[in-house]
C-alpha cells in the first residue's frame, strides 16, 4: 500500500512554497484558521475540565470525608399586621 512517512510529508511541505511561489492567501483561509484555532482551544478547555472532574471523583472517598453540615436557614422576621404602625412585641 502507499506508505507516506514524516520525512516525505516534510519534504513536500518544504518544497511546495518554493515551487508554487509567493501567492496571496485567499481571504477565507485566515478566517477558517481562526475558527479552527478557537475550536481547538475550546476542545482543550473541555478536555481539561473533564480531566479535572475525573481526578476529583477518583480522589473522593465518601467514607473518609465527613459530610458537610446543612446550611443554616434563618426564619423570616415577623411581619407587622396590616393597619398597625407599631410592630408586635416578641
């Protein structure tokens, strides 16, 4: 079968600019390159987030870590009756 190694690809990419000459790059190419770079950055960020979550889950041991106490909920203050200017004594 056709086997192309790294050295052949490097040779092609090294000689192509010399053979083709300096041509202006078409306008859509930089925009496409920017979109590809942005997408690659997002993919790396998602992969980093997934890896961090997996490492956190791997280190988590429910029997070792004590459970957190529930948050304290304060009751609302008593409301004054309608028509009364003075608050009710507690």
